[in-house]
C-alpha cells in the first residue's frame, strides 16, 4: 500500500508549544488522529497571528484548506507538550503549502510525533471565489531560500 511521504523543509521559521488536554485523549488512551489535525490548526493560527494575520484576514482575502497530509510517527498522551514547528513554502498564484513538524520531549530527547502539510488556497468568502495570494503576504512570509 502506498504511504504519504512529506518532504519537510530543513528549517522552520516559527515554533509554539501546545499542551495535550485530557479532552484530547481518545478511547485508546492516547491522542487521536482528529486531535492531531486540531493541533496542526492551532499551530497554523498561532503562526499566522505572529505575522499579524488570521485565516479570514490575510491581506484582504481569506484562506481555505484544500488538502492535508499527515504522517503519524509516535503517540501523544495527556500531559505531553507538543512543540509545533511551522513553515510556509511553495507559493503559487492562488495557494501555498504550510509544513509542520510536531515533537515532544521524551527521556531527554526530542521525538517526532507527526509531520504534516496543508495546502491553503486564498479565498473570498463573500464572492465564493478563489483569489490570488496577496503579494504583500508573500513578501512578509517568504523566508530566504525557502519557496
């Protein structure tokens, strides 16, 4: 069976810590796949906020997720703190990709919990129309040597 393979950037421009709550734990006693997606969403929101943006206010347009890929690597449990690294890469005319590396500290080492990529499309919610990525946003978010 084919597996998703995500090629992460070498460097990330942002990181944040997100604690695992008791409500994040499923019947298996660990964090479920749906919660990992929620953690990625929270990391994206904090990343955008660090640049003064929101998903609904991105230099005059909104954004909408067009796709997501997640490689699950290790379990998360109640009390773990996830360090989420975030980086935008690969801008096109109307979209861009956001990459994520989720880690936790275990036994004096960093353990990768999951890696992910979300495809984001710029969108006008009032007109229900795909819009170009604003030039100013590209300039503000582009990190030299990345995308």
